[in-house]
């Protein structure tokens, strides 16, 4: 978890730099509402999540749900409050697992790569 915070220290300034200095959208509109809509549809968050999720895959550490949630519909390993480990999917508003309610999931981890 501490190492992931170290990765966030790297990714956050990178994202801010791209958004503040390299993004073309702030110069394409003067209306704040238009810019907010453009930013909401931006792929930068997806790329940042991909970086963090890949880092987590390499480190294979549990990610507390209080820290971050997986991508929507991503199959992941989950640890429940009773310390059961199982596979689940996050649907953006609930977990896709028969026994996994929102408050039951403590942490998650990306699935390992298949055997080749």
C-alpha cells in the first residue's frame, strides 16, 4: 500500500501536467460547462487507472476498496470481511458476486495472467 502511494506520487503530477499544459480543450472553449463535459469524457483517468492497475499486477498486492476500486466489469480477486477470497466484478454501484455486498468487500487484486 505504501508503494502504491509512491506510484500515486508519480502518476498524479504527470496527469496534472498533461491536463494543465498539454491538453488542447481549455483553448477550444471559454465556457466552463463545456470544458467540464470535455474533461468528463477524457481518457486520461482510464490511462492513469491502467498504470496503477498494471503496477498493482506487478506488485500483486491487495488494494483496499477505501483506496481505489477496479475498472467497471473487471474480474478481480476480492477479500470479504470473513477473509474469504473469491472472484468478483465491480459494476460501478455493486459487486457482481452472490455473497459480496458493498460493505462485505475489504480489498481486491487484479487476476493473475493466464498460464502460457
